[in-house]
C-alpha cells in the first residue's frame, strides 16, 4: 500500500495535467461546430454541434483560407529547412575549426540572445525595406535562418556527442570538409536537428508580429494575420474563426508527431551517464 498510493497519486496528477493541456484544443474543436449565438450562450455548449459545414462555408467567405494556409506552410517549411541547414553548418564551423577570435565571436553571438527581439523591430524593418523585400514571404523566413539559438543548440550537442578523433579519421580517409559535415556529422546530430526543426516550425507558424509589420497585401497573409483580420470586422463569425483556428493547429500537431521522438532524444541526451 505504501508503494501503491504514491503511484496512484502520481497518475492522478498526470491525468489532470493531460486534461488541462488538451482542453483548449478540444474546446476550440467544439466551438468550431456551433453558431455564434450558441458560442455566447450561457452556459456554453460542451458538445459537438451540427454547424460545421456552415462554419466552413463562412470561413471560405471571409478569407481565402487555403491560400493563407499554404502561405504559412511555405514560410514555416522554408524557414525551418534554412535554419536547420545554416545553423548546423555554422555550428560545425565553431566545433571543428580553430581560428583567431573564435571564442570572442561565439561569446558575442551568445550575448545577442539576451537582446529582446522587440528591440530589433525597427532596425529589421528598415533593413528589409532597404533591400526591397518588403511585403514578401522571403522577408518572413530568410532573416532568421542563421539564428544564435540554433547555432548554440547544435554546437553544444556536437561537443557532447562527437569526438575530434572521428573527424580526423574521416580526413585520413580522404573526405572533404563538406563531406565530413554532410555524411559524418549530420547523421549523428539528428536529435538536435529535430529539436531545432520543431522549435523553428512552431515559431514561424505562430508568428504574428512580423507578418503584421511586413505584409500588407491580403493575398500574402499568413494564417495568424488572416484570422486576426477577420476578428476586427463587425459581428465576427466566431464559429468560422474557431474552425479556422482548429484547422491551423493540425500542421503543428503533425510536425510534433513527426519530430517528437528525435526531439525527446535530443532533450534527454547526456542525462544518463554510461
């Protein structure tokens, strides 16, 4: 009994935590099947309604949903792929090579992580405007593909999981620097790459401030901006908005399911010795 009671208490706490975590997702899904009047009724309905098709038609009427969904997917995929490639390449440079000022450059890069992103909004906007890429999707994903967090994360993983002897052995076998990076290093750091990929994908998918500042053409809106623009009209169709919000969660859930195994391996790497 002394061993059973703590286990039962732990499972109860975990179940309560899971229910609290999934409740917002279930609630949004339920509200997406009800009309505006049902959503604001008292008490609100805690069951699935029969207004799903009506809300879907309203969603397509108030915004080009599938277009903005594709825009968000394009920005997130391009930014994630670019960040995984360039951050891992830069991290490999800090790990594998010794050059003058290496520690100073790395220290300045780490220090840049302490600067609040809100402070860089005006300089970033002016730079993007000067380059002539304002009001383009390129401006949403390209500036962040080589970021300090990704470089630091992957570099630290390389330090803990790859030995210099392995790199030296590859050089003795005649492998070029890029071949060592591509064929030797990348397969060994998959957990770190998956962790960075899911963090970048979620960050780009949920990004609202950058599209709000940089995108002005409605056809180029991403999901976060499009859903917010609908909420500003009179008598907002909240059923359609809830349905669109739930549909916007599906890619995030799929991305987490796809990368979660590697991500957990990356987060727990080094936790157990031996």
